[in-house]
């Protein structure tokens, strides 16, 4: 009896790259594909605006909360390799100039999804170029039609696939039955009959599927995993753009918007006042970048100054505001040290402002200022 030829070609084992946010939907999408015997690796993109862990890691009141990185935790639970990629610099253009506009706040959700899938597509193409049959064959996401008002609508799904460059190598296992078959389905790499047709904001189907897979612990949805979906944060970002008269930011800017009480008593400067010990310690790391106030005579918060004082009256007003948030708020005199980033320090003796002197409009985040227009490129003349 003849033996099988050693040169007989073995079936190619297909491999998928999953966008892993750390939430339940992406977790389920991976499990659905794993159930079909397909190898999956995950990728998590860092934009600088991720909610997860940032404020909890800083604030004293949250010190007992779980500070895990949910994407890493999901990868561990699913037994997959996770690539964590910092795209914070490249992501700026998505935030500053979204082709498809913003959502309810400054969240460029549709452009964001296109960008994320595009980055995954570049990884897929690079892996296929370098590894051939060992590279990734398609991309999966946990998107569910109708779950997000801006980026997860039936008409936006093809837009994301097309504009990201993924085309029909992009598979949404939880919504696939509501969409046209993709390349993995048509080629038989994935059995379409074992995919799902979830839609809408009802989470019951996902909960039931999680129970079926034996997944008892997962991150609960809490209003979005991006600070740009939060009204107060978006208002602070808009205020920063207005104060600087341009739409731009650095990573330190968007980190500081997450921390402290932000007050803008004058257009030319803003105060970032720590609210407790954890924030105080965090802001200490920025004392060599920003002017700062520290209360000497009483207990009080560290306060950073973003902007410039145009007069001694501005400096006095800022010191009185800082005194208001110190333990010397009812004292006749409060001694405050004002320190420049170069180390030069001077002491100020002030009386704290009364509560009624802290104007509501000073509180940055309560309303959104007018956003400066995006820069228009100069016309090219022959």
C-alpha cells in the first residue's frame, strides 16, 4: 500500500487579527472565531484618550479599585497574544480634522473606527508580506449594528471597511448575518452559519453568549472607553483650543485635562487645582513645565498655571483663588509660594476669595467654548 507523499500540501491554517478594546463585544468576537479553530491575535491601540485606569490610578479615593488593563486581561483570559501599539501622534489628525465630523461631543467615532481598522490592515498586510501563509488572513472586530449612534450603523459598516482599506477582509462575527458575506465567509475559512446577527443597544444577546462560553467576568459598558465621549472633558479640550487660538494638543495637554479642577478666570490663563492627594502627587511631575502655586501657611492644593499672567493683578487674583481652595479659606491672610519652572520663587500674602466671588463661568468643562476652525491650507499658485 503506497504511503502518502511527503510533499502533499497541508491545508493552510487561517489566522485572524482582532481589535481588542477590553470590552465584552471584542471578547466575544474573538471567542466566536476561536470556536471555529482559527488562531487569533489581538491588537489594542493607545490614543491618549483612553479612559481605562487613568483617573483610577491617580485618585486616592479610587486606590482600592481594580486598575487592570482590560485589553491585557481579556487577552490573558482568551489565551491570545496582544500587540499594544501607541498611535497617539498619528491619531491627532483624526481628532483635529475628522472627515466625518464629531459625535455628540468631540468624539470622531466614525473616523476613529476607520483609522483603527486601517492601522490593523497595515499590520495584516505587513505580516502577510513578511510571513506569507503564517501572516494574518483577516481582521475581526466586536462591532454590533445599531449599538453606537455614530460609528455602528448599517450604512457606516461598509464605509469603515472601504475607507480603512480592509475591504472584505473585515469580519464582524457578532453582526455578520446582518451584513453581506465577507472574504473569510465566501472562501470557507469561517462558517457563516456559526456567526451571529446581533443588532441594537440591547445587551441581552451578548450576555447570553457570554454565559454560553462560560465567561463570567468582563468589563461592563460605562458610557464609552474614550474621554472624547464625555461632555466635560470635550468642553475642556475645546477651551484649550480656544485659548490657544488653534486646534492642536500635546500628550501632556490631554493628560492634564483628566486631572484636577480647571478654572479660567481670564482668557490668558487657566488654573489646574488638585482636588486630593493623588492628584497633588500627579501634578508634582509637571512643576518643571508649568508655573505653580503652593500654599505655605495652611494645607492646600498644588495648582498649575497654564498660560501667562499679563499683570500683577492677574497673579494676585490667581493666588486668591488658590487660597479659596486651601484650609486657609477663612483666614485673614494666606501665604502662597509662586514658583516659575526655572525654580525662581516668590511669596504672596493674600486673602482668599469668598465663594460668591468664584464665578460659575470660570469652571472649565461646564460649557463648550467656540471651537477655532481647522486651518485652511494656502492655495497653490502656479
